[in-house]
C-alpha cells in the first residue's frame, strides 16, 4: 500500500478481491492515520478526528480543533473463468474513490464535538458485454455515504463515551442484458394453458444467450441510523474500547427502463404458433418483437421497480497496550452481520414476470 499526501488531501491505493455478486463489500479505509495502523485502534483512536468513525468516544479529551479530508482509491481486480470452455473474463472496474472528511472541536476539556463523512459500505462491478454473467448484471453499483454529527464526553478519568446520529445517503444502479430465450411471449398473442406459466421464446428455437434488451434501473434513498462507542482506561498502559454501528435499511423505489438490443436474427422457417397465427420464414426477429408481438410495449415497457438493501451493523472491540512510552500494540475484533442483512438482492418489477434475485 502506498500513500501520497498533498496538503490536506490524502490519496491511498488498496487492492481488494472482487466478483461481488450478492456479497457485501465493507470498506475500512476511512482515515490515513488508522490505515497506518492496519485499521485497528478502537481502544485508542487517532487524534485527527477520524475517531468519529473508528470510535466516537475518542473525541473526548482532544485538544483544540482538527480537520481531516481524504480519498481512498480502491482498485478492484478480478475475473471469471467458465467451467466448460475455461474462458476468462476480466473486470473492467475503474479506480473507485472512497471519501472521508472529519471536523472535530474540544468544546471543553471533557466535551468533544464533531461531524464526519465516510463511506463504510458499497461495491461496484463492471464487466464487458461479452461476459457470460451479463444477464445477471454487467454494471452494478451500490453506494452509501454516512454523515455523522458526534458528541463525546469524558465521564471520569477512566471512562469516555460518545455517539452520533448517522444520515445515510444511498444509491443503487443495476444494469443487465435480457436473454430472449428466457423472455415470456405476451399472453395476448399466445395464451398458455390455465394455471401454466407463459411460453418463452426458447421453446420456439431461440438459443440461450441471445441478447435482445438492456435493462437499467437507478434509485436513491436516505436512511437514518446511529453509532456509539466507549473507551475504558484500565491504567496508564492498557485501554479497552468498543463501538456499535447500527444497520441502515434502504427501501429503494425507481423506474426501470428497457432499450432494445438488435439480435439480427431471421426466422429460418415458418413457425405455426396457433391454428390462426404463424410467423412466416424470413421475418426479422427484431421487427417481430416491436411490432407483431409488442414485447417492448407490453412486457418490457418502462415500469416501476423496487428493491431493499440493508447495510449491516458493525460491532468492534479492541485493546491498546503500551509496553513502553514510544510503543503501542493494538488488537481489534470486528463482527459485521453480513449473513442476515445482505444475503440476496430481490428486484421486484411492476410486471412480476420480470422479478429477479441476484
């Protein structure tokens, strides 16, 4: 890891594993000083205001005012190799900027106040359009930025407490191609038997993996949560600290838009669909979708879409021990509740035939 300092702007580069599907992505690079400690220090946060994230109680006992601003550039590097042909597709992610900014002030020798901006959760994956998984998503972005006003107080010489209210601004963007072989045929053209699902184009000879539409949805939402922590100074050498960041739930609602992707396919032979309806040989499939079947005016018309994403809670405990005056040893344990909060991503369209689980 390398860090470059330019005035108040700190840039750092970190390599992290990718292929993020429905897995979460926690970002712990929220302060240059703490990054130099490998992210530890909940029992003795840095004195640069970043305690707002690493332990709000750390604002108590600071002297004067502090202001810190930084950006972490994350390079997501990864790829996908299919099991059958062993073809590898590499991610095309750009450098992802993760902002952080902290301002703190010692109102009294015991009372510290401040406000911080940080982004502890999010992910972004971009794949080429030739990627086998483009029908699940080729460009997916989930972001959340926390703004946290914070108050901390030195209750006794050995106990400090702090906490803040977090205003969390979330954004989700999902992009995927649709496979014509899996697309339903409008029931007004070909009604299925009672109680049966609609017919799909794959039942009439369309090969799997035929791109015919691009789906895009984007939505924003603001949530409110809380964050608090405490520090116990056992003696001059040993401190114990802990913090709890509550989960934040986002009920996103937006509009899904669909754009036709040309297949350039031609119907090779007349297809009898019903006793009174047949698709003649030589018919352009792309024309068929927009005119005869009206797929883009019925099934794939622009429509409302909803999804729910929950940023999980964090529980962190740690120790800080000074074996000598110029040495401090840190040990932290962090639990992030991914399994319950971020297991799958349900995409619910106004037309339930399009619902998907990522």
